[in-house]
């Protein structure tokens, strides 16, 4: 490819830096969306930790070539990139949440087409992007992981608690049996208490 002019080289550097700094970059085709729909999409993506930006495909091709990514097949038609970074509340962005927001918006607005993207250094197809959107949220996955770690400990605590309780019940049953065999109708010491 030819070397871009200095003003375009700055755009290429910006795209390259944003791709390198982002956890993920998800590509869509936005042909047919009006300004209001684009603003609504940007708001929903910002809440999930994504930033929706439009660059010329040639600039993105040059930036991805510098990073060693092969996105040429995805860079046809009007393409916008949802960069996954920090959320509005300061937390880390969630690629699955951004993909879910894109998928949900594309269901309501058929003009938005999911093309694919990059997650880390792996290139995603449109099907991969839909699979990513189907993943549970990060918070839910962390809760499941915490539950998986705590379940054995809860079971162990239950077993340790059952041991003295069952021993006490067995001892009481033995005392009651001995009292019944000896014909002693007086209650045992534990029954009096």
C-alpha cells in the first residue's frame, strides 16, 4: 500500500493505537441508520464499555496491516468500529456486553449488520460475534465461579457440623435404649435439661 499523507498518517496511528489499547474491536455496517439511531446505539454501547467510531476503510486497513491483523474481508462498505474499553462507571469494558448491545440493536434495527471483529489478537467472524453476544455477562460468570469455589467449602462445613450432631443423637439413642432395657423410667440427664 502507498504511504498516506501526514494528516492521514495521524488517523492511521490513532486507529492503530486504539486497536492496540482496546480489549476488543467489533465491526459493523451502519448503512441505513439515521442520526438518532446512531446516537441511541452509541449511548447503549457506552454503557457497556464500548465506543462506536467511524473511520475510512483504507485507514483501518493500513492500521491493521501494521498490527499484523487480517481484517480486509470485513472492511467493505460503510464500516464502524465499536472499541471495547472502560465503562461509564469506570469499570473494565466487557466485550460480551458490547457484542450483546450490538446484537440487540441490530435485532431492532435491521440496517445494522454485524461483520466481525478482533478479540485480543484473534479475528472474529460474524458468527463468532453472535456467539460472544450469547455469553453470560462478566458479573454472572464471576458469580458462577465464586459459587463453584464456595460449594465444596459449604459441603465440608455441613459435614463437619453433622458429625458432632449425629454423634450426640446416636449417644442419646444409646442412652435411651439402655434405660429402656433396664426398665428405668426416669428420664436421662439430657432429657431433664
